C-alpha cells in the first residue's frame, strides 16, 4: 500500500514537471519579447551570450525604472502662465494718514501725554539741552510766575467740595503743577469761563487767555504770550456789544501803512506761522508746519497776518502776609499733620531749609541743618510721592479760613473768608491751601501747629508714585539712546502701547474721521459716496484707516484702463495736528483683496503731500497645488488666527503665531497685533512685560519653527503688483474747493500743497496674469516612460506583458492540479517547425 502511494506521488510530480516544462517551452518559442527565443533555440556559447545580453538589458531597464520611479515620487510641478482678457473686479484700497492721531487730542489722554513728554525730554537731552519740563518750570520761577496749570479731570461732589474721582460724573477744572498728580481748588468747568486775562492778573498787558472763576483767573494750557514785532504793537480794546478786541497798530504813524490800525474780535485772532513777512510786519500765512516766522492772523479773512514774537511773562504780585499770633494746641488731641501722615496720601505744609535766589526761587534742602527754624521757608509736602515742592518764604504764606477741605488736607482758597470755617495755611503766590490745627489753648508759636520736614523725613525707599515713574521711564526705553531717529522709532512704539490702553471710543475720538480725511472721491469717472463706499477700521500703527470697497452689491469693475477710470481721491492730512514722532507728511496706501486684512505698516506705500501720486496696479491670479505636489493650504484659518473676520494669508498667520507665543510666554500680547483670544495686550509702563516682549519677539523671528509656526501659502490668491509715479499738484492756482472761504487763489495753492494729497489707483491694462500650477509628472508620464524603457531594453510591449501574465496563470493552475488531465499535442522535447528548422541549421 505504501509503495503504491509513493509511485502515485512520483507520477504526479513527473506530470507537473512535464507540464511546467511544456509551458516554459511554449512561452520561450512564442513570446514577442526579444532575446528569449534566441536564447532558447541556441546552444553552447551562443546561448550563454544571449543570456548574458538579456541579463545586461534587464539590469539597465531596472536602473532606468528606478530613476523613473524617483522622478514620479518627487511630485514635481510646472507653472503655466496665461494672459487672460476678462472682466476684473477692482481691489480694495486702504488709505491712512501717516500721522495716526491728532496731537491736540492725543495729549489730553494721560498715557499718550506721558509718552510724548518723555520722548521730548529724551530729544532735549540728546541735543545737549535741559529737559523741557525743567527748563519751563525754571523760566517760570525766574520770572516770578507761579508754575501752575489748569487740569481737566473728572470729579465727584463730596458734601461742600469737589474731589478728583476717575469714576466721577462731573467734569471739573482744577489747579495743578506740571507733570504732577496734585489737584486743588476743583470746580465744575461750567463755573469757569474763558476770557482774556485781566491786566491785574499779570503785570504784562500782552494778550493771553485765561480760565476765570469769580475774581481768580489762570492761564489756559499751551498758552503763548505774544507781542507785536517792531514796528507793530498789540493792544486790547473794548469793542461794541461789550466784547474785547485786539488791535494791531504801528509804533508810530507811517504814511506808507495802508491803515493806522487793524482790529478784530479777540476770538477771531489765531496764532500761527507765516512766510515772507515784510518790513512793516505784514506776512503771508503758512497753513502747514513749514512757516519760519511767528504771526497772528484774522481767522475770518485769512489775509490779514502780522508778525509777532514770543514774550516772557512777568509778575510782581507776591502779596504781603500779615503778622499772625500763634496759639498752642492741646497735646491730648491728635494733630492734623499726624492724621495726614498716617494716611497713604495727603498734603502738608512743612518747615524746611531752603536756598532762595531771585532767579530760581526757593529750593528745599532736605538735609537737616543746625540753624534757627524761624529763618526756614515753608514747603508743600506730598505724602504720596515724598515730594517737597514748591517752597516759598514765610512772608508769602498766610493763615486763613477756608470754605472747604478734604480728607487729604487740601483746602479751597476762599476769596471771601467770612463764612469759612476751616483753619488753613495758604501760599499766596499760587493760592494753594492746606489744613492746619486751629489755635486752641495756650497761645504759642505757629511752629507748634506746623511740622518740620526733618522730623518726618521719609526713608530712602521709593514711594509707589516715584517707583511708578521710574518703572515707566525704564519701560519707555530711552535710556542710553542718543540717535534721534532711534528715539522716534521707540517713541512710535510707545504711543502704540499707550493708545492700546484706551477704549475703542477713545481711540476714535483722537483719530481722523472719513469726511475730514477724504474730501473728494471718484471711481470710474463717477463721484463716489465717502460715507457708504469706505469702511473704517483702527490700525495700531496708523490709527483710523479707510478701505474703499465700493457698493458691494454692484459690479465694481473698470470700463477702461488708466488713471481717469480708477479710484481718485483727495486727502486732507492736517499737518498742523501732527505728533512730534511723525517724520513725514502724507498718506499711507495699501492695495489688497477685498477679504484680506490690510497691513499698511509692512505692505504699504507712501504718498507725499503736494503731489498726485499715481499707483498703477496689475493683477496676478495664482492657483497652487496642495500636498503632495505643493505646499499650499486650502483653508488655513483656525481658532488661533487673530484676524477672525478676514481671509487667511501668510502675514496674518505669522502675526497670529507670534502673538500666541507672546501670550504664552509673557502673559500678555503685543499691541501692534490684535489680542490673542482672551489675553490682553501688555501695558506701556511695565518694564518687565516690555522686556519680555522684546526678547520673545526676537526669539520668535529667529526660531519660527521651534515655536510651531507653520504658515503656508494659500492655494488660491490674488496678488497685486504696484508701480508708482508722481507729479506736482496743484499745478496752478484756480481751484479753490477745499480751501477756507475767502482765501486768495495763491494762498489756496500753498494750502493744498502743504495739507493735501491726490491719490490715483488704476489698472494699467484690463488683463491679468494667471499662474496655474499643474502636475509635472503624473501616471500617464510614468506608464509612457516605463513602456519606452521596456521597449528599448527588452523589446517588451503590452502583448508581452499579457504573455507573462498568462504564463504565470498557467503555472498556478499546474501547481494546484487543475491541468492534470490536459492533453498536449507535443512533448517537452519536441520543437515546433520553426524551432526545429533553426535547430537543424545550427547543426550544419
């Protein structure tokens, strides 16, 4: 039985071997591939050579196939460029004033004012001059004028007096010192009225404006005392209807003068700059910042301008203090100054040793000296910031009754002390009072009720206010910087930080509005509506910017190419309101897609005043391939994209990535970018946060991949290339639109050249360039090259491939016994007619 099974297995194996041999012989004789039949019918050395040749060709094909596959896996692309003549939609155009905020309004906010004053002081130090605030205060002291200024604050009424309260609902005007946070004599602004200062306020009768309440007046802020330049003089006269007038008249009557004097209501005169003042003081008004001479002009006519010069203030109103009796207070009662010293803040009158000169007034000497205290002067001591200033001789102080005092020791100076109930001690030159103990018990010297500074001298530790000032100066970053250009760059950054602390309404309040900035506009030769066709947004670097979007529901496209058929607008920049940090006058312009966020700080172009700036644009429509062929992204916006309402682009992605990194490392963001999610931006006066921002921004710029920044190009994008040209504008006098009423044509020409700019944005050609990425080597190319290489090296075609497939199929069937009963018409050793013929020929 076992022998039978062995024989059966042997017969099956022989049959399979025979059938496989027949299949290979059949393939070798009938295949369409070159070389295999030759090797089969040949014998000996000839067969070996044919086999060697076949193997060499097979290796060459394998190498070429490897190169073809590598090329296919590279996913190469080609860029097809096509010029298309189709209707083009006009892009969005964003225009901004190079000056971000109005100088006069910006200085009313404490954060911006502090940044600007610190910058101006740094500029003065760089120029080798004394810091501005110190020099101004010194000039005022040397002139004998109290260094006072009006302060506009919010306040709240407490019983019978007003106290400063940021959350108060009343707008008040208080007395204060420059750059200090000390306020007294606060009253609602409606109780004050503006008038020219009466002659009994200052000895000089030169014109100046004052805030007045009852019989007391204080000069308005930013006042310029002026006098007529020879041969002119200025005088104040009373006109009809109980109004004041200012008159300009020559020192002596001269026949060549067209008029002996010129008078106008005081409210109509404007102090400004002029050019070309003649011998008689008549000038041509300059409407910008380029004037070389001071002048006053009648605001109604714009033609009557006269030369003036700044005049120093003088005052000799020091007053005399009467000799007062001194009463000792009872020791069992807590003194007023003891209560004030126990508080966080308050104001006291204290004895201090002083050094007094006619030029600089009295300056406190904080160190204790062995001398008679009766010869010492009296100073104001601010508990909050440990400041000992201002100081006056004892004869300039007076014990009085005040109508109201607050808990900080500050009292209101009463002109009529009849009904006043509080004991106070007042410095007469500045009418500032502080509360003291009433004279009770035994009569004694006044020094018993007024403390000596060296008895309460504070430690060397900085007070919170002083520390805040030191930190703020450090945060501004002006220390060690001497180059004015670098200082201005730093000051611009500080203003951005300072403005970021304001609310949206406060930012808009100090910015330019549409109708003020864009005075005229046309598109495609048709007048456009500034209010409807422009959208406003706040840019951190340029303030209020305006984007031309046209009527969204209309087809905003050009009929023709050229400047006349694009966007044309006239802008009024108002350079008289420029900040000191603004270095150029003009307009900042950006051309971009409608849904993209404009970036005028990095992708903008500047247009100067006094020129027509022509911006010719060309459109490039780019279509990129995504992975694996390209590196673009179809939808790049995610929750970390800070420009939530705008389309994805690489610049916005980079800023979003940096802002996210700053929020993570510093706990706050950079105000030059929108906030990251709910994280707030860093404050302007925090040196630690500012230093962290500076270091982390530099790190993020150098190591963008380490912080996870992957900003890919969008797959579909419209790119606008811009070419610029300019010409002088206006060319000649004539068009007086946009100028103040009554201005002469030649003045209007100068006015527009200094204050205005004309902008033209247009398509240079009504076609666009389409850049389309496509696959450079795809499956069709791969199959074609494979077939070519197989045909070249192996003589293989599609038929040959099918023959190989059939051979493999037959082998599988044979192995699995499907062909056990298949009959063959010839044996494995029998050759066909053609092969037998070739075999017999080789034998001869």
